[in-house]
C-alpha cells in the first residue's frame, strides 16, 4: 500500500497496522492466510532465528518479503503444534503467542 514518493497510500497506516486490516478481512477463518505481524511478533521471530538471519529485524516500513517470511514461519509452527497437540492449531494462535512473548525467550 505504497503511494507516491514511496509513502503510505493511507496516511498513518504502516505495515503493522495494515496487517491488522488483512487479518480481520479473514473474519475469523483459521485457514485465512493473513496474520498480524508487528514489532512484537518480529521480535519473537528474531529471538528464535539464528543470529545470521536478518529477516525479522524490525524496521519501520518492512518489506513484503518480511511479512511473507513471518507468516510462513508462523504457519509452519501452527502445523507442528497441531501434530503435537492432536488438534487444529490456527496460525493466529501462534501469532498471538509470539505477540505475548515479544522476544523474551530464555
């Protein structure tokens, strides 16, 4: 949603807030592919990735590739959790955990 001169097409709506719009467009469908990816979620992903992996270093205005990578990791974790728990775990459940954890992993 970039406008002229590489500015936000919707004023004051950066990538973190825009991902909320994408998520809520899914209307609660657990298979909807869009998740909320903000600074806190990226901090958790950064804390769990290897130190050479720079995909999740938060920068205001992060690129689409960062969003796609984050969603891919969260969906993979949801699949693993589903297998381990024996029930369907939505990627949004994992995203919520990542938000709450906010990079504070021991």
